[in-house]
């Protein structure tokens, strides 16, 4: 037989069957009938604890994991160490202080009062390298009277614009971030030079006071600079400062944005004014189209600093009343576009005496007298691609047949003749003056012998008309006045003209401008007929 084991604690042999996937539950305890069953149940639990049921066995080595200390095999001891590191890990959070703090006149800093709850209630955590759990402050270079000044001392952070002692600042009345030249105003939390980690703040000069120095990003946005006094003085603010915690003591709301300041998007915080101020002079460049939609009957108005309307867009699509208005408070409406195309014409001064440009295609019309005028030193030209015509309201009631009126010229030859007649390119006034100085009137003479006797008050004219004299009379239509500019002689005697038969003078106008009528009959006796002599003066 085999060897006899005489010691009781050494006589228990190893398990014959090794099982590491037994089920869970109270059966693992109540159903075990041997030490082997208990060991297999324990093996199964170890297997599950080590999580090797898929890729290995309960007796496999612990897999290597990458942790805080590099590649390690995390046993219970390692887990304890790492959990301790996690729990004691330092975390920076913002704590909101809602006490209203009034900034004085002529300053851009504020020494905080402990007595009136303006200062942080936590003890001081001084400097960027401090691990103390408290309010993060930068140590001032001053104490006592010298502490009453603005400073840029910081607790170094990840970047120059994010030091650890940077505080968020809000206007205590509106809840809005305060702007300085389009940049947000922040503050640096700073303590007197004698403050150490764990010190409680107080109100004693030369003791352990704390202050806010108001700052903004510089124009390059890569560092902080002092806020100009005029942008922060006399304002009332709230602030949120940085508070250091360990992870196991971190507050539930520690990671909410802005350390507890409420996002007031539905009330006063996010407004168009805030959006404009935050944007500053930086252009908004979109990669897609943008629309501004107006609801039916609503308006969109741009106003000046005194709230006077400058530009208004009125939505009136349902009634055909959509309108874009430039209001009277606009001093100058300056359009410098390369081309200005008004598809439906333009109405000018519609509230007074309107002038329409192109409302009727190709036409300028006015409800009152229209004057086209230039300044004294500028010429005014009228130029037409066709004829240049002049007409007025009297043409319609006249015998003038041409609807366009009187043309300036009807051929190129007339321009050339004008130039030749007046010895060069003369103005109209110069031409008129030259014509008048050369006599102004031209004279024509016609001698006509009566060939057929004519009764009193009958037309007397040449072969082309009445055919009772042997020559056609000159057309006196061009005479300014027939009575003044037409002289008629009968057998050498000057006759007296009249306005018609009722005047009972010697003669008057015939049915046409080349005929005459006489108050007496004319003779055509053989050998001694009547002779009429016409001398007509017409304008040059």
C-alpha cells in the first residue's frame, strides 16, 4: 500500500476534478458535499473576480493593464493605491459668490470684505503650485497700503489667458458678462503678500486681505491686460472664483459650466446685444447661406443711438405691402454700387410733388413744373440717339401734325448747312444774333397781271390756285403777321389790308396763304389789265 500520512493537516489530498465555472447563488454553499465542491465553487468565484472566464483560467496570471503607474498587474494592493490616488486627486472648480460687490469710482480693482461676505469663505490656496484645498489666490507683491492697487500677478495655468486664479465676472443687475472694447471682463483673485496656504482671509490692512484685479484679453488675445478704469468703475458685480477640492470631496455641481452661474438664455443673458458685443470687430464668415425670416406683418428695424429708426423692413407678403424704408433720421443715403437697377422705375418725393423716373417705360414725368438744373460750373447736355423734339400742351390743339413736336433737326445736312450759314459751330443764341444783325427779315417781290376778271370778295391767285392772275403770290405763312409784313400794290397804289370782309378795307387773306380777296372787283381789260405787286417780308 502507499505511504501513510500520519499528520492530519497534511492528509487532505488535492482535488481530483477541477471545476471553475460553477453557477452562482446559495447552491454553491448548500449543495457542496465535499471539500472538493467547496474548492470548485471558490475557483469559480475567483475566475469571475479575475474575469478570465473567456480567455483563461482561474489560475492564470493577472493580465497586464496600463494604469497611472504605467504597465502594471493590478492586484488588490495596486487597486487600493490607485483608488487612493484617485480619491486624493486635486480638482479645480468654480464657486459662485452672489454677494453684490460695488466697484469704486476711478479704480479697476476691488478689495473684498470678509465682514460683508464679499470674500471667499474657504481658506487660501496660494500660488500655482499649491495643492492646498481652498480658494486659489496669487500672492500680491504688496501688503498694507500698497495692496490698494491693480496687479497682474497670476497663478500659472495651461495658457497665459487661463491662470488658475482667474474669476468669471457678471453684472449683478442684468446677469450679463461685462464688455470692455468688445472683450469679456474677468478678474484675478489676489491676496496680501503675507497670506499662506490654509490662512483664513480677514479685513485687516497688512493682514490677510484678498482682492479682485479686473482684466481682459489683450488685442492679440494671447495674454491678459488691465481693464481700463472707465469700463469697470461704479459697476456692481458678482463673481465666481476657483476653489481646489480633492476628488472624493468634489461638489456634485462642480463640473457645471461657469461654476454655478445660471445660463439665462430665456431671459437676459443671451441677447442680440450680447452677441453683438461679444463679436466685436471680428467678421462673421459663413460657409453656407443665412436667412433672416420675418413672421407675417412683423418688422425688423435698425435704430441709431437715440433709438430713432434708420432702416425698417416690413413683412407684408399676405397683403402686397412688404416694404423697405430708409427713414428721415438717416442724414445721407449713399449708394456706391457699380450699377443701380430699379426694375419698376423710381418715384421721387411721392409725399410731396412726385417725379417718376421710368415708372412709365422710357419717360420722366412730374406732377408740377419740372426744372432740370445743374450747378453753375457744370454743363447740361441733352442728347438723343434719334431726333431731339420739343412739344407742349398747345400742339394738340393746333394744326401741327407731327406728334413728337418740333425737331431740332431732321437730317445731317441741316447740321452742315447751319454750320456753313453761320461760319462755324455757333450756339443758337449766336446764330439768332447774327441773323438779326444782318437784317433779320428777307424780302420777296411778285408782280402779277390780272388775266381773268375777279368779283369782289373772290379769291385772287396765280395759276396754281384761282388762276386769275399770271403769277403765283409768295406764301405769306412764314410772315409773323400778314398785315404788318405783306405789302400789296394795285396799279402802283399801296392797298390797306384788313382782317376780313367785315373790316371794309381794301383786301384781306384769301382761302390759302397764296391768295387774296378784295373788297372790289378786278379788271382784265384787253390792253389795260389791273397789275398787282406783292412785297413780302419774312423772318430769316
